[in-house]
C-alpha cells in the first residue's frame, strides 16, 4: 500500500493509527421488495414518510460503510492548492427528525490550513439504503473563525428533507436527491457504472461503482465519485467545472 506524507499529518490531527489491510465490516444488509424508494427522491414534489424505527445509525452498506472509529484520509488538489480531507466516523450519534443518525466529522485542509469544518449525519434503513439527514458546515478564515454556514441543514426543519445517499444495490441510471433544502442543499446523483476502473494511492480497482453528482445550485459543475465494496468512497473528481480531485490515501482507526 502506498502512503503519502499527508497520512502522518492526518494521524496527528485525529489521533489515530493506520489500519493494516481492509477492515471487516460485519453483516451487510440487502435491499428487499418492501423498500420502494422514489425515483427522484425527496424534494418539493415528494415528501418521504420517515418512521424512525426503520432507521439505524449503524451504517453497514457495502458501498458506503461507516464503521464508528474509522477515518478516511484523502489527498489531492483544489484549484492550485494542495488538498487534504480527513473524514472521521464518530462514535457519537445525533437525533434528527426523530431518527438516530451517525455523526461523521469532515475536515478540509488547503495548503495545510483548515478551511472547512463539517459534521454530516447518516442513517441506514432496514433494507440497507443509506440516507443523509443533514450537515453542519462552516467555512473558516485564516484564524479558524467561521465565515459562513451556507449549505447547513437538518431534515425536518424549515422544509428540509433527508435524501437517499446510497442504495443497498445501486441501480444504474436511477436518479436520487441526496439532500433537500431549497436554495441551500440540492445535491443529486445517479449510478452510471458498476465496472469502473479506479486508481488511488490506497489501491487500484476494476469493479468500482461510478456515480455522477450535480446540483441545481451549481448547474455548470459535474462530479464523479468512485466507490469500492467494503471500503467506501475511493475517488471524488470534478469532470466539469473548477479543478478538484481527492483520492483515498489511507484508512485509519
């Protein structure tokens, strides 16, 4: 396994040690015929009925596992700056819209400076689909002070609704909203391949899931993400719009 200097930096930042090999994620939930997700997902034309008892903060989806205590380290570029993203799955949970969600702390560094701090909230339904229930995000100045919190939302507040982040068994071409708060959070995605090639410092894979992500708030931008079973997201890259790429360097715990 290759390692970059950024990994050592990240380990100090989050107080963790590297994993040897790929962790075992436990039992994996599979979709059933009783789970009928909307074609497009939450939003103005669809209001999901959320039953808290159908959700769990234990996310074991094979394409997007979020095992508590695990940290993903990504390195790449954003514009002309060197980027480091530390994505730490917390052992803590938070109740949003009546659902107990898993908290994930995301920290983005550009040229060694922390510029964005986000906490994401995920839950998995009884069929293994991962839902996104909101985020608290802040852009930071050079002194670490918050500049703005644009994009923050919690499902159930001010018309915000949860979105489908990852199906248990992704269907090619099917579109979902990943989040919904009009004017603030309107990301959407669709799976386009289950046999994509993905090359990152963490490893090379030939059967990755590739998705396309867009937002009505940024109509000129198209992102591709690549996921590998049992690991999660491997690559995020902008294919239309400003140069932004992050690739998985290591998995820590």
